[in-house]
């Protein structure tokens, strides 16, 4: 008899009536075969596994994670409300103890969406994990430390951006090397802002890395770091485009490998991200992940066309990954030394491209390097759409000085902005002032 | 004239009706031999047998056979391929696994090995097994392996079922079990139909015989021979359909409570139709693909035991024998009704005797205690009813449209049937805060439900224009799909097929067909649309025969 050792909640929302465009990878058909496989395997009948209805994220929920320009309503579709709402529902089920863990098998994805949203990047408009994490922090204050392990094949530059300055959110991304794949970022030297140095860990893997390399990274880097950090909540951004059959990437993972990864990580919440091999990978990977979360036997889950010989990892890749793993673990262990020399304000400028919508953004950030709290920051953002905004983020646990600084930036922004945004996390206040 | 017979665990009820209304009703005790019980109740009706146009039976025959495992040893040959280990779902050691695998689109990637299949059959035959089920994973997408196994072995087994003909829905573990149970009860059903037919013929009844199914519809006995598993749980279906026939409203949502001795079975009617269990019904704790009504049982009935627990009055959920007023040892809600002076078959003195000590312990008068008992019982039912509605409304949806426009079921009335219905009514009205209707003839609601239920069938069509294939598992039909096939074309093919194969499905008279689900996806590979993947479910409208509504 098939049984689950853990109670696992499944939020399945395939959005069968939503697509970016009829031939876009993010299309109506994407989760159809996954649903077929999950139903045919009888996964939902396994005692302990239960399907729940998705929820709807509100504008307020989204405001905790994003400055949407010009406004939330014009940047998202209802499908985003549901996919973010599905994640929130997954978190709610776990935190209220209804289930031990949950999988938000939702679309569209979110991990390329940064704090400022002018449009869609990498098929993402809003960061569904970030919206969920901020909902969790607001509604379950006992959750202080959160780890997000992003196993999508693409670097989760959006999630990295949202938590760049956050010392309580550990973001680990394992992805195909940015020199060979969109979005071209995610190198080990991107390790977080001054007050959160080492809280972002990027592990770029060479093309054709197989389960062996991925699981090595899990065993030798991710698990030791997680054990060390002792998070209150573990999230897996479960992109499935590392699969050997994925049409837009070059990795060699299998469904069995994904299941083992989740078995090892034992996340509280899994969130589907990318993965566009909709017939050959997703049905098997998702079945494997659900079974692994539930603590059920996944050893027979296998792709019909799997040929382990064809995807065997080159020994040179194995060597490379071993070296890289050692370096990343060292980086984590010596992270105290990564903090830059203290100056009250630190600035950085970036150009951000929204590939899905063809928008360019120039961003200038001013960060207060505070020693009493994570530090307030403001983002001056001008996009090719003509919108120029200022966004101010007063972080969780802000000190009085940072709070005052944030308030005064909001009240006297200087410059000519279309609008000024304020995120006051402790007050749960998200304001927009049209100028 | 239609004759409806409901063979319950204790009573067999019969009702005879025509377009003008109920012509006769009768009741008899259910004995060991169900055929005798049928004959007895038919005899008591005292009707003109030659006027009958149809006889409908609702029986516990297959339900009991399955729950009590009273069936001949049955074999299963299963092909699965990778996925969840199918052996975890095998019910007996007569389930044998063979090579062969299909994927979700019905593409074969491991062929069947005929020699291995024959060897498995040999093993089963050596055990003296005469009934065989053949099932493969994703057979509803491509039944080739099941069909091939059946072709190889049809001469070797007297009873044979193929998984894809049970239901067009996906769910391999349920398909295995449904096929197993179906094959197992085929001989039971066959013997029963044979003796019922013989007995009816002897009486001069030549009207066609129908059976009530779990979904609240009926089908001809020829179809029941092939799919006897569909007749499981027809008891609750009979009461829901009876309530539907007797209820004066057809719009809005209403609870149905069938109050029995041990339990109260509840269901919900929405706009004149009962709600179905989405994945299929459970029998004896095993999940099947059998389409059936969504019902929930509450451990609250006329015979529920009553006790004091830490000062609080508890009613149910168990029954520990008959009510005191009927010769039992402990007080029950039926005793409370009796003690309140309601007309029941019980002995009021015995009821009072049983209740007095409890009233003493509580320091209240007996009649106050009685009202409290019945209020607690009504409250128990109310709580389960709320949970039931929540469950119905929490059903996941997969489109934004349904997410933003949820169809919330909110019952506004209740229909009470079953023995204690009339007595319970004022208490239920108070507890639920809604109008409760106890219809006339509520005592024979089940037989009436059986008599009046329409014939039903459902088929599933799946078209994959890239693979040029249309499959309709329930009709065992495969067709070539033209590359230009549209969803409208697929629906027309389905509707025509349903008409053409009505005899196979056992449906007749005045069928109305409607499409209950349709999905169409462009299949995009690279940046090209390579085909369309379309799914359609078509059913004959369930409900009550129009002749009754026209009264």
C-alpha cells in the first residue's frame, strides 16, 4: 500500500486559460501532461497527500515585495494573483499545521521579477516566492530566518534582488552558468549586500551537469550551509528546466535526481518555477517531487526515454564542481570577512533588461549601511517606458535612524519622479505618492 | 407503469407509479434470498403485472459482495511501466504484473510480451480462477495493451473486464481496483439477474429490467451484466433521487437528509440535480472510478446511543442495539421521540424508564432531556452538513475564470426523509435555521427514486490531432482524427457515438445529451503548433423521468 510519511498539500493551478502568447513556452498547455501523470498515478489518492484550492494574492500582498510601475493592476494579470495566491495558500497550510509541507504547482513563475517591476522579465511579472515570504513574515512572526534554495536552471536574479540586503533570508541559487544562459548573472562573487554578505550564494554549474553534480552540490554545499544557518522555513524554487530534455537549457538532470534533491532538502514549501519540457520532463519531475515531499517511495519514477549512459557526467565537470563546491562553502564560512568597509551610504547603479516585454531600466540604489538594523535603501528607477520612480524600502526591524531616513526620503524625494513608493515592512504599509 | 424496488439491508420497498402518480406501495422484510424478498414485496403491491413497462431494482447485492468479500477468486493482469510501483496497489496475490508501458499521450514505449501474458494467465487458471481483469497504465489514452491481452485470453476466462471500459478518467490504481471488483461481481450479478428474470417471467412480468447505479441513474440489465460495479452504493443514490422526485422545488440548492437507524446520509441537490463525487466513490474503504453521488454519513440516527460524557450529552456516533422502547437496553433518540408522546411503534413506558436515570443525573425533567437529546442530534447533523458544504466548495479549480467566478453551493432548504424524518423536522429547522420539507411518501422515497431515475451514461473523448487519434474508452472506440479536427467536430462525434451505442451503455428513453467538460489545447513544439489536444466529456442528463414532473 502506497503511503505518505508526511502530510503534503498540493496547490495545483495550471491556469488553463492563460498564456503569454499562443506559441510562448509559458502557455496553456504547460501543465496539462503533468496533471495527466499525477492523476493517472493516483498521487492525490495517497493517504497524506491532499489537494487544496489556490487563493488570490491581493494588491497589498504584492506591495510587500514590489514597486509596480505605474501600478500593480497594469503590471499583472489575474493569473499572477492566483499563482502568488497559490504560494501564499501553500505557506498558510504549512504554518497553520494543516500539512507538513506543500507544493505550489502554479504558473506563471516569478523568480526573475525584481523589487522594481516595470514589466515582465524571463516570463515573470511578480516574484511569487517573495510575495509568499513577505506574507509569511507578516502573518507568522515566529518565522525569522528563511532559506530559499532555487534549483531552476536559470539564475533567480529577481529573488536575489529582492533579498540582496536581507540578512534573514538566505538565498542559494543552483543554475546553469550565466556565461551560457539567460539571464547571464549568478556568479559566486554576487553574494549579497553589505549587511547581508554571504546570504546570497550562487552556484553556477557547467552545461551538461547531471544528477551527480547537482547532488554533490546539495550534499557538500547546500545541506551544510542550511544546517549551519538553521532556517525556520525552507523553500525550494523548484524550476524543472535542468532536465535533460528541456528545450531551452543544456543540463542533464533527471526526475529521479529532482526527487532525491527534495528528499534531501526536505523543504517546507516547493514552488514551481520554470521548466518547459512539458511532455518529457514535467510529468515525471513533478510526480517525483510530490512523492519525495510526502516521504513516499519515488524509486520507480523514471522518464520513459531515460538513458543514463547518454547523460553521464564528464569527469572534468565532476572535478570542476568539486572545486567550486569547496570554494562556495569556504565563502559561506568566511562570510564575516566579506563585509565591506563601513560608510554611511553606499551606492550602486545597474541596467536591467525586461526581455519578455523589451523594456530597459536604469537603476540607482542608495543604501544606508547601518550597524543597528538591515538598513534602509532607496531605488531611483527610470525605464524606457518613460516612467521614472523612486522606491524606498524600510526593512523588517528598521532602527529609528533608518526609519526616519526612509520617511524623509519619502516626504522630500527631490528630483522629478512620476511617483514615489514606500515599503514600510514593520508597519505593513505600502504607499505610492503621485508627484 | 413503472415498478421501483429498493432492496435495503432490513427492508425491501416497492412503489408502482405512472404518469398520474403513485398507484401502490408495499414493504417487506429483506430476507436471505433477495429474489424471495422481491417476489414478496411485488406480491404485496397487488398490481396488474401486465401494465408494467419497466422494472427498476436498487440492490445491495454488489455492495455487499464487495464489502464482505463474497465473490469467487478473481485474477488481474496488469502492465504499468515506471511510475509509482503498482504492486503497492495489488489487492491479492492474483494480481500479476507484466511488461508493457504507455505514456500520457498513449505512446507505447515498452511493448507487451504475449508469452509472458499467456504464462500469467496460466498461473491464474491453475488457481481455478475464471474471472480476469486486464489493466494497463494510461489505457484510456491508448487501450492497445488491454485489448491485446483480452484478445489473447478471452477464450480462457468466462468473465473478462478491460480497465478502459470502466471509466474514461485517469487514475491507474482506481482503474485496477474498479476492474477487479467489476470482474469479481460479474458472476454474482449474472446469477441474480437470471433468477430475478425467471421469477418475474413466472409472474407474467415481461417489462425490461433496469438497475440503479451509484450516480443516481439507471441502466439496462444487459449493461449491468458487463459493468455490475456501477450498481454499488445504489442505496444512497436511491434516497437522493427519491428526495429529488418528491421535492417541490427544482431551483437552488438543498440538503437531503435520509435519517436512518444508525446514520443519517446527506447529499446536496443543486438546481434539481445531485452533486457527484469528483474522482469516483469509495467502497469498503477502497477508492474506485465508479461515478457516484457525493454523500456523507453522520453517526446520528434514531437508534444512536446516548451517553453523558463529562456532563455533556452525547448522541451517537454509534448504535448499540435497538431503542429501549423497541426492546433494547439503552436510550436512543427514538426513545426521546416516544417519550415526548410522538406516534412511534415503540413502547412509551419503556422509553421513559430508560430515560429517567439520565434525566435524574442531569437534574432535569424527562421531557426537557428528550428535547435536548434531539437538539444534540440535530446539531451533530448540522455540523457535518457545514463541513460537507465546505468540502464541496473547496474543490480546486484550474482556470482563472473559475477562480474569479466561483460557483458557491449554498443550500437554502433541506429535505428530510427516512423513518424519524417527520419527528426530527422541527429540531432540524431550528438547528439549521432553514425550512425543512418532509415530503409525502417519504417512507418509500428510495423505491420511488429507483423507479423514476433516468437512464444515464457518460463518455470521454480524447483527440490528439498530432497523433491523428481519437479514443473513447467507455465505448471501446478508436478513430482516426483528421488534422483539421475541431472541438466542435469532436463533440459531434461524441454525441453521435452516444446515440449509436445507446444499447451498449444500457440507456434508453428520452435521453438528453449534454457536454459537461470540454478542453482544447494547441500543442506547441518549438515555435510551431503541431496539433491540438482535446478532451470532451459527454453525458446523458441525469434526473427524474419527465412523466413525473408533468403530473
